[in-house]
């Protein structure tokens, strides 16, 4: 069997997908389960027992001895509690897995973040089977476990995870789009959101990683002078992938393919030792789960290759950070609503959706910014090709002109092209990919999808996508309500519309653009004048996590999530508290780690170098040959001054940590790093206690 044949054969082998469903379930049960998976129909509870029996047989045939409800708690990672299939019946061992085991689990919820939803003594939590994300096998060095994707909630029914709000937001958008599409004469259909999550990451030799307490404990280097060569030559991007990394990537892809994850693209990223993996588009909920598995797989396979995979947003200062580009689109009845149409009517649908997204992003830019807030992303946003913290939309020049002509159909600069009217042939044909790429835009239209570039590399996709679905649902709802109120729909055959319909639609979109087109920015987001221009336009600018998270407590935002049934006031408040606590804890861990490294590693190294130079100075001073004494005196002065400055910076950082002041802690850490990094340049390499950037950034 060739490698190509084996890869094709292995794809989805560890997933209870369509092939396994048809093999291990009866025809009737398989049909009912597939209806839930494909069409979002409610699960028929009567099939749970047979499905559980079939999944167990399939899993055991694949080598599994245990099962777990796999879920996404508010920690931002995954969680699992393993139970064996083994049970005793009349003293005899049997392998069993019931419908109840499949549908509901009761993990101890006491130690998961809840933001006040439940107290420690209220430990019970429930996991509920999500049949739209297929069960899969997770392999270990000695065995395998059946993983059942689930939602996680408190005994009160309130969400304690990142999956539940996402599923709710998908339902909300589905409902809004059904309302709008009905007005467009579309047949009854189902809205399907899709996601392609491009994952950036760094690799480092495990030997170097072990010698960096900051990387081990925080995921980023808290100290480190720049390497003489970084990314200045731009020779790493799309360059030849080193054999060691290719071997790692091949193993990663094989593991992902077995899990049914369509890993498609791999390449060198901009910074040295930085890489990217991109999958094909999948249904949103599945894609979000798959991205969590991608991150797990990257970390696990790197270990086998003697490396560590760094998923922190900014592992190294002075070079590009890592993001997770969320390519989002939405279809209805199998047709992508963000794909320009082949006729005026289809273009009308496309432009309506485009305007709805623009309205949503402008109205709720603060929520989108909050959805990507985090201690790691604070170091990335706005630096080295990451998008700025100001949320704006890039649509490209051609679409910008179309939007301008909708807003000002009789504008003088468009007279030579004629007035643009929606739904008639004067609307120019829009190419399938009418935009260039803009790496400086946090939210860019790229042909038939929007690319949300602001999420950091470690983030769970569910959070940002929950917000995006919800705000777009609101905008779609508002447009549908105005169209409905105009009483112009339903007067033509399905798929056709009267002139009155298009006139009403044009007025609605025109009014929306007049208010919300300010968020469209096709320029360079790195320009120093852009934040000033954004302020003039009235766009919010939350430069850090603390200011960004304030959006979660705004009355209008709470009302939005409650209106669409995505999160209750208490669920949203809990997330606000969890994110604030997580931010404070991460900064505190970084501060204490920096303090420990400075006191026990860097300061002793500087002191040892100082004493050695001082000894050489004294010996030279007492000798007859004093040709180098001035140089030694200069070195001694520089090192002595560095020792004093470091001690002062350490004391200041200790005070900031004692006062639990996150802003001051970050400032004091930055000052301490500045001093330490300058000393790294004058201490002999043998004495410097930490691997240097020039060593860590280059994999051979």
C-alpha cells in the first residue's frame, strides 16, 4: 500500500463517522442519527441505547478500553475523566456502555472556573452528549480511550463551558437567517456556519526549553536580548522546511487525518522557528472541537521529536507573535451567503449579508475585541504584523466602491458609471475573490468569507465565534424586521422579487451603511495615524485586556446575549469574572517567575562576572603592565552599575507583586527585562544562565 493510499484509508479511521455509523448501527438508527448531525434535528432519545452499544463495539474494535466525556471548560483547554467499559455483573466481568453513559455524565465540577455560578460545595456538574461532533479515539503510548464530545453545565443548567454558548449562537443565527431568507423567497433551509482555523505555532528544542523556567511556567520568554539575525531578511517565510520539522509535520498530519481533521496546508511562518497549519473548512462546532485537538496533537507529537510546541501568542520579543486566523462563513440551504452571486438577485443576498456583517462589527466592535482579550494577546496585537487592537473591517477597493455607490447612489464621482440599484443589472458583476489580503486588518473579507485575524494562537475558537454569530444574528434580524415592515416580500414567485422589494432593501442597506460604514478601513492598520483616525470615526480602542473585558458588563451587551438566548446575565457575568481572574493570575505567575529567574539565575551570573573582572582589574593594577586597565575599569563599572540597577528593579517588582497591582507588575517586569537584556550582551556566554535567542530561534 502506498503512502497516499494509506493516508486516504486512514482518514477518519479513529472517528465514529458515517462509515462506522452505517456499519455498527441499524439502518433506521443510523438515519435518525445522521439527521441530527447533518440537519440539526432534535435527537431521538429512543436510539441512545443502540448508539451506545454500537459506539462501544466500534471503540473496542479500535483498541479502546475506556471512555470519557470530552468537554471544553472555562480554563480554555480540554477536560476528560476516564471510565473503563469494565463492569461486574454477578461477580463476572463484562464490557458495558449504556445509553445513559453516552448521553449524560457527572464529573466533579468543584475545581473548574465558574465565576460564581456554583460554590465549591456545590460540586455537581453535568456533561451532555453533543451528537453533532462525532466521537473519536484518543490514542496513548499504551492504550486508547473513546472520547465523546459534550457540553458542560452546572446542576442549575447554566453553562460552565465554551461549547454551549457556541451551539446556542448557531441556533440564534439559524433562526434569524431563516426569517431573512424567507423574505428573499428562499425555500425552507438550514443555516450552516463554517470555520477554517489557521493555527500558528513555534517549535523549540526540548533541551533549550527545559533550561528556560519562563517558557516552562509561562509559555513566553520573560528575558532575552534580540538575536543579531531574527526575521529581518524575511527568508524564513515560505522557505524550505527543515527535515526535522518536516518529519514532525508528517506525523502531526497522520494523527490528525486519523481523527478526521482535514489538515491541508503547512509552511514556515515569518519568524524563525515559527510555522503554520491550516485545515479545510468544516462546520463551525466541529471545526472548533477539531482545533482543540490540533493544539493537543501539535504538543504531543513535538514531544516525540525532542521538541516543544509553543502556542503562546508572543513567545519571543522582537519577532512575530502567533495568531489563529478564524475564517468564518455562513451558508443557507447549501449556498454560501458570502459568495458573490451570478445574477442580480443573488448579488442582492450577498450585499445584504455583507452589510449585516459590517453593521454587526461596527455596533459590537467592543465585544469582538473582548472575545480575543488575554494576557498573551496583549503582547501580540498591534505588533509585528498582528492586527491592531482597534477593530475594523477590510473589504478591498472594489467592494468599498460598491458600498459607496449603495450609500450614495447619485454621488458625483459615480455618475459616469450610473446609479447603482440593488437587484437590477446595473450592479456590476463581483468577482469571486474581489479583495487583496490585508495582514494589518483584524477582520477582513477575503472573497467568500471573513477572516478574523485578532484571536491569539492559544484561544479556543468557540469564544470569538460565539460573539460573531450573535452579533450577526442581531443585524440580520433588524434588516429582516424592516423588510417585513415594508410589506414588499411575498408578492412574486419564489426566487423573484418586485421592484418595490429591491427599492425597500436598498433604502435599508443605505441607512445601515450611512451609520456603520465608518468601521470599513482599507488602509494600513500599522500607520501611527490610524488610532487617531479611528478615534475620529468613533471606533473603540481597547489597548489591553482589562479595558477590553469591560464590554462584557455593559447593559446593552448583556441584553443582546439574553435576547438571543446565548448567555444569561449570570453566565456572562461569570465569564467576565473568570477572564479577569485568569488575567490577574497569569500576570502574577509571570511576575513571580521573572523575580525568581532574576534573583537566582541572572543576578548571580552578573555578580560572578563582576567579581572576575574586579579580580583581573586588581591584578592588573598591582602589576607593571597596565595597558588594559581602563577597559577593565569600564567593564567593572558597567557590571557594577548593572548589579545595582537589577537589585532596585527586583525590589520594585517585589513591591508590585505584594500590592497585587497587575499594571505595575507588567511595567516593573519590562524594566527588569530591559536591564537584564542589556547585561546579557556583556556577560560571557559560558556564564549566562539562560539559552539565548540565537540558539532557540533556529532549528536544524
